[in-house]
C-alpha cells in the first residue's frame, strides 16, 4: 500500500468546501492514467465527530470491448 499524497507527477489530491456548510469534498485526479495506476484506492477521513472510509478500484482496459456492459431497465 502506498500512502498519498506522494511524489507522483500524475496524481493530484484536491479538496473544496461543501456541499454543505462546514463540509469538505475531496478527490484524487490521476492524469495521465497508466497501467501502473491500476489497483484499489482507499480514503480515510476523521474529525471530532467521527471517522469515514471509502474505497474504489481502478481497472485499466486496452479497448472498449474489454468493458463489461450491463443491460439497464427502461422507464
């Protein structure tokens, strides 16, 4: 596991206020994205009110045909 922020030139961690008063929204921008960036990313946050954790996986594909399509419902 690699702790961020680090010295990776293609990675930026950004935050901004909101959406509600006294809240902060944060995200990671990876650009350009490469095969080496594939993997699971976790976010851990804590303050006086508690803790929160979220995770996401990045899977790199070579072509659009590698993306699994899910048939949605019509309204």
